[in-house]
C-alpha cells in the first residue's frame, strides 16, 4: 500500500501547520494515548506547537508513557491550524462539538475503525492497521522524517494494546513488521509490558483472588462461572473498570471455552460472558432466556435479580 499517497492531504495540512491540537475519545486506552502522544513528538520534531487534549485525565496505568505529563483536560485559548483526531471511532466521543469549530482549523481523522461519517475535512481510515497509533509510523514516512524515540515508544504501546501484547488476531505480519521498525527506532517493549501487565493494584489482585477461588464448572468443565459480591469489598457496586479483564482469567483455564462472571451490585447483577469460539455467549444468553443479546465473542448485561438467583437458574438450565 502506498502510504505516501494515502496520507497526501494530511501531509499538506501538517506541513503548513504551526499549531496543532491532538485528541482521541474519552476513556483513552493505550492506542488512543499512544497515538496522541506519538503525534505530539512527531509534530514537535517538525517545529510545531502541539496541544494534546482529552475530556478526561490519562488513566494512572498509562502515565508511564513518554509525554504523559503534557496530557491536558482544559483547552488553552487560541486558534489551531490543524486538529488531528486519532482512534476515536465516533466523532461525538471526542467532545469536539463543545469547542468552536472556527478555532480548530483543518480537522484530520486518523482511524482503523470503520467509517462513521465524522464531520471532518480529511479522513485517513485504514482498516488493516493493527492499531491507529501504528498509522503514525507510516505518517512519518509520508512526511519523510524519522520517528523520534519517544514517539516510537508510544506507537509500540499502541500496537501492544490493540494486539493484546501480540496475541490477538490483529497481531498481523504488518504488526510485527512495524514492531521491528519501532525497535530500530529505540522502542523498549519490556518497559511497556511492565507498565501494562505488571502493575495490577492490590485491590484488583484481591478481586482476582476471589474470582479464581470461587470457580464453578458446568458442562463438564467447558463453562466456568464465578461470582463477586460488591458488598464483600465494602462497595455498593463494583465498576466496569474495577472488574475489567477478570472474566478473561476464567476463560484462560484449561478446557474452558466459555466464561461467566456475575458481579452482584446493590441494585442489579452485572453478567459478563466471554467465549473462545464465536457465538457461544450469545447461545448461552439465549438458553438462559435473555434473548439474542450477545455480540461475536461476548455478551454483557445487567439483571435486577441477585447473583444467587441467577446461579440457581444456571444450575437448573445448564448443568
Ligand atoms: Mn485502536
């Protein structure tokens, strides 16, 4: 693919810009953060003033990224020549509608999600990009410059996020080829791995311990189910951020191909399903009488019943 051609309009806008605004959606993950901060270092290396803005502060576990200290949540005064939005998927999630359009300059959209018709001036959508942040490497090529080392580190963080540490289907040949180039530019993946995968809070560790200590097996060991009670931890409810990823630890058990986590909160129970093979979550949700609510590899919903009542329902219908 000819990236120079693909980025032609972006290159024109970027070359004529003095002051750029860079942003992604609220609730930034490693791709949004890595992509935004990589753009910051790239554009600064071209002599531009760059503002990295988001509606929300950067999550604690991403603050090890180079440039994270420049992540701001209050937009400074003045007009921008270009505004670059990266990995946003949906325009409304960036909060740009709250800013005066005339101060944003040329709005550039860089993404690897399908086109959602954002009201922007220039669109660069590459569905084959393993991470939106990875596109910054190719943008640097199109600009004819080399990525500075901190930018390479940020792009590597974006790649590792969206490929699950090079384990997901998105870990394509292109992902590895780009990773090799980033290594050549000084990226340090072990530092990112330490930041991402070896920084679990003590609270999350307690939730994980409770989850794994209370696994119940159904269907001859192919379905693993665990229950967490928010009250056990002194909360009215556990947030999705707090329980994020726990269900994957159940799915990771040998022989298990469908995992279910029941999180009992004060007013409802959050039911989280994840499968190894497409469609199982949807079928289980169906079998439990919840209708067709699953997506390809997962299903998630809130039920007004207590977790124990739902567990009894499982025993009655599934075991
Ligand atoms: Mn992404």
